[in-house]
């Protein structure tokens, strides 16, 4: 892990909607080549944070830098995967069409789709084991399949950084495991993955780097350092059953050899 | 041209009923369905007319209800059978039903008969065409319709706000929604009669928006919508009686729409104009508080409460600069909080008291945020900065009680309790 | 010859409308299209009025500019309003349409429009006003329709990717800098321009019908976006031919004939389609 050269550097970010800020003075860094999680309770501003990072929401103040550059300079290297509920799945498109959309960012309005693009799309679909479903209408997919297609589109964009908004919500266990395995593969290739995740229990096992968020940053770092009972109390507000369960999990985690 | 009194009676009742229908549709986010239903009226009425060649008011109502119900059925049918979105289905049914109406209208033009002018007036509305013998039907229909809406008052709560909770309470949500469609389908003919089928939905929406924007509860929304519907309709009638040569339907909708738009802009809870004014006022009062707090900081540093400070010193001590230094200092002077002497400024005893209170509040808030909410000390200042201006006296008192024994804020500055420095 | 012009204009306007309509149907903005086509009436009347006074066709451009402005305002309000956007939109479009009708009433001698014409158009009058181009007399409506058709055709082809992506997945489109709002506003503006040009020949009712019906029918059949857009074109042409024949046969306004047939076609497909 190369901490000197962060992929993402968020500084003093305050952002939200007309009704007022949702996140306050958020600052953190995410190093290269990790699967990182942004975790926190419901309403902690996780999705808001992600939307600000990719320029969909304008921040009230503060900055977000990727590789020390503005988002608008490097957006082609960043693949954003929205929550699948935010998409219209009755849209007339096949699985193949959706994944091909991942190439459009490099093609602009006019440039033609080449053989190479088709090859990239094929590989992306094979990676998520959806190649056999390529001609299926997207309205006929299960939740897990939808999420795989979405991830394949991100792969087809061939980015250096993945930003995923709640990719494990509403998918089956098997898809969750496969996706996670795929994310880890990407990280081992030197790419960086950031996942917004609401489940604190699985966070410790899923991620190598954590940002614990509840409207402001509670703690940042490797899970062993972040998931202390004091931090969790500050983020989730002293909820005893949560704490008890989590400390069990953490103790089992700490017995494993450190990564 | 003067309109006879029976027309105003009809206008008042129909306006009231239209406002009620509009309000219920509005809280269900379904006002646009009113547009579809009103356009569908033409087909039914024209069909009845073609069938009987001469028509009485009850027959007209029957024809209108038949075609608006057909439209409502078509909407539900297409929506249930296809993945098309509701708004698109509304557009499809509107175009279809209105086209049928236009076709019947065109056919009727070729039949030599006396009453066909009536159909033309239905298109764009003609208040003076209301006959005295029709008024009782209109009044009775409006009263019955309003009664049904009032009787189902509790139902609209569930269907409009929380249908899932309603279902757990055994409220027949789907049946209520159908009843709502049925009420509007039968009632919209009355609205169309005065404003024309093309514009009728305007007489539903304008009063409903006025009602909703001026009240925060369903009960008062309904009442206010009905009242403003009656007022707007009668007003439209008066205007159309005064202005000659202009169609009455468009006139009524135009005046209702104008009043509706203006009231929305100026409404107390949600109006854009007052909101803006309040915001500016808030910014200016906040500016005064910030100046006083900056002054206290300067005095605290010098340790001399009668120290005369310059504008430069003040500006340096202030983290959240006010909209205008000169104007606000003048305002503070008029209020007796500061005094000018040459180029320098002094705090008066009242000014000092107020500045102390504000500083106390700010530092206690910082304490509260860092010790109880557990926000990092380096960040509490800016949060406290935005919170301190909107704290109510009750909250202030609670803070005092909660943090009574604290002497220093998270930045190690003293909390200026009464009596202490 | 005259019927040839009529059919050609209807086909061009219909084709343009169903191109835009494909995206309107997918977005679910059917009533927004209806609202815009009603709300631009004052803009149209102003152009006609000044054009009528100076006897100059170029004031159509004034109508178009005002109409675009109106549509952008409505779209903006619709997207910005948090409380009852449908209600605010309904209030504004009925208000503006009423204003337009009153303006027609007021200047009835200078403005070559009447309420019936606004509502259901006069397709049969298309060959009545001509431009002299070289030695040939070409109907004014035809020239205008060709222009708007070309504009919308190029718009759809050039913008295919951002239009598709911002309809399917607005947030992703935003994140890869495809500016979904810009394309959404462009659709509304083009609906407004199309309304200004087509109102005399097709009227608001048929305009709404050809915006939503062919695209909806195509949506129910097509599996992919480009096949949907293509299918909508075929459906549109078929409906216009058959609707025209139907209207002439039973002697009703052409616009009503086509709109009725469109509604019937969609209903039939809804009934036949397995759930």
C-alpha cells in the first residue's frame, strides 16, 4: 500500500441539497490498489459524498482530487456505478447494449465502435459470467444479474478507479461473493475500488481500507484501526447489540494474519 | 352586459366543487388526470347529442360520465397491461378521447339542428350559456360531490400520504382511489361547462394550489381550496361580464391562473418571494450578531471592556463577515449597542452584555458539539457559527443547564458566564 | 398534387415528432410534451400578430425564439419545483394557453389563427400558402417541415449516445460528462419549435398523439433502442396513411382521424399483448 500517493484526496468537503448540508467538513484519503469501503448508518451521507465526488452534486465548499487532479480532467479513468434502483430497467436495451455504453465515454458522439471495443465488451461480459445472456432484454434480469451487468459496464470503461454505490444491496449471496472476488482482482492489478456500503458487519471482511462516515468523518484507515468500539459508538450512536456483535467479529478478524 | 344572478350561483357552487376536486387530486399528485378526464367530456356529450339530437342536462351528465369513465378505465387498463409510464398513458388517452370528441363535433356540424352551438361552447366554455333550469342540477351535483369528498376525508389521508400504513389499517386504498377517479370523472363536466373542456383543469389546479400553499394541513387545504375555487369562478364571471368580445372560458382560467401564480409566489410557508425576504433579513441580523461577537473578541484580547477598536481590528476578528460593515455598524449604533468616536468604535454597556451573551452561546455550542456530539474540535467552530443564529431561547436555556460547570471552550477560551469576565 | 403536399407535410412532421417522442416516452414525460405544446401559444400568436402587421413571414423566427424560451422555463420549473411539480406545470400551461386564446380573440383580424385551428389543425389547407422557389411554387408548410425534420433527424443521430444514456441512466451519463440536462432541455426546446411550425397543419391534439403513440407502440414491441426508433417511424407512416383515408372516408378532421386510429392501434396491441 502506497500511502504517499493517494488516489483520492477529499479536503474539507461540505455538501448537500437546498435544505442544507448532509456532509460536513469531510476530509480523507484513499491509497492506491485497495478495495476501500465508505461505511456508515442510513442517512450518513454516503451516496451524497459519492455524487459530489463525480461532479453530479456541486459541493458547498471543499475539494475532491483524483491523482491530484480535478474530476473533469480524469473522468475517463473513473467508472461510477450508480445504485441500480436509480436506473430505468424497462429501457429497450439488451445486456450487450448496456455494457457497450461503457465504451461511449472514450468515443464521444461520433467515433465508431471498433473490433477492439467489441472485444473489450466480450471480455467484460465473460468476466462477470454474463456472456451467455448478452442478447437478453434488461427488463428480464434478476437483481444480481443487473448488478453484474452494471459492473461489466464499468469494466468495459477500462478505468483505474471504480466507484460503486451500494453494489451489494438487493443481490444474492453468490453474486455478492463473485462481485467481491472480482473487485479484489481489480485491486490486485493495481486499480483502486471504492464501495459505498451500509452493512458494518461485512465491512470488516470485505475491505482493506475504511472511511467511517456519519455526516462527518469519524475515522479513516485499515479496518482494524477504524472499527474500534469508540469509533462505532460515535458513528452509530452507542447501539449495544451492534457493538456486541461487532466486537465478536472483530476479535475473530484480528486472529487472522494481518494482510 | 350583466349576468343574471343564477349564473353566479352556479359559478360559486361549481367553483367550490372544482377546488375540492383539485385539492384531493393535488395531494395524490394526480392533477394531470383531471386534464385527461376533462378533454374526454366532449366525446360523451357530443355522442349523446348525435344520438338524441336534442338534449336535457341530465342526459348530458350521463353522456359525460360515460366517456370520462371510459377514459379512466383506459388509463388503468393500459397502465396495468404495459410497462408504459403513467404520464405517457395519460397523453395517449387524452389525445385519443379528445380526437373522438372532435370527430363527433365535426359530424354534428353537418346536421341541421338548433342546439349545436352548445357543443362549440363546451370546447372553450361560455358562462352566459348556463340556463336557469340547469342551475338546480349543478348545485345539487356540486353539493353531493363535495359531501362525498368530505365523508371520505380520512381516506384521503391514507391514499395520499401513506397508502402502505392505510392497508395495514384495513383501509380499502384501491377502492378509494377508484372512487376519487369516479368523483372527478362525474364532476369535471360541471367545470368544463364554465371553462371549456380544454382549460377545465386550470380551475381545478389554481384553487388547489392556493389552498395547499396557504395551509399546512389537509383539513384546511380542502376548505381553502373550495373557498378560493368559488371566489375565482365568481371573479372570472364578473370579469367576463365586464370585458366584451373575449371568450369567457379563457378569461376565467386566465384570471384564476394569474391570481394562483401570484399567491403562490407570496404565500407565507412556501412562497419564493417571502422566503427570499426572510433569508435576506436573516443574513442582516446574523451580520449584526457577528459584528458584536468580533467586538467582544477584540475586547477580550485587550482585557479592557471600554477599549475603542478600529474597523480593521474588527474585520480581523470576524470569521463570517457581514453583508455590509458600514450599514450594520450604523444599525447597531441606532439600537444603542455601539458608539462611534472619531474613527474608532466603542461597545455600550448594553452592547457589551449582548456581545457577551452571544459569545457564551457560541462557546457553549462548541462545547456541546465536541463533548456530546463528539465532533472533532477543529471543526466545531464552523458548525457553531451556523447554528448559533437559529437557536431558540429554550434551547439556549437547556445548553446553560447542561454545561453549567464548564469554564473553557474546546479551544481553551473562557466561557463568559454572567459575573465572570 | 395537393394531397401529395398534405401527405408529405404530415409524414415529415410525424416523423420528427416520433423521433423526439421515443425519448419522451422512455423518460415518461408525456404530459410535459402536452404542457409545452399548449404553453407556447402566446409565443405563436405574437409572431403571427407582428408578422401579419408587417406582412412578413420571417416573424416566425420571433415565435420560435419565444416558444423556446417558454419551454425552457417550464422544463426548468418542472425540474426545480419540489412541491407538486405537476400542479405548477398544469397551472402555468393552462394559464398561458388561456392567454394565447384571449390574444387570438383580441387581435382576431390581424392574427391568422382561430381556436379550432390551434386545437385540431387544418391539414387540408397546407397547399394554400406558397413560396416561390426558382420556377416552382412550394407550399410554405412543406419547406418549414423539411427544415425542422432535418434538424430533429440530425439531432437524434448526433445525440444518439447521450440521449440514450441520459434516458437510461442519468447519473452515469452525468458522471461521464455527457450533460444529461442539456439534452433534456434540447428535447423540450425542439418540441416547442415543432409546435410552432406544425400547429397550423396538425394542431395540438394530433401533435400530442404523434409524439407519444407511435413511440409507445414501438416501445411495446422493440427490444433495443435503435429498433424502437426505427419501428416508431414505420408505425407513424402507417398511421398517417390509414388515418388520412379514414378521416376522408367518414369526413372528419384529418388530425382527429389519425389520432383516433393511433389510439385504437395502441389499445389493440395492449389487448393482444400477453401480460
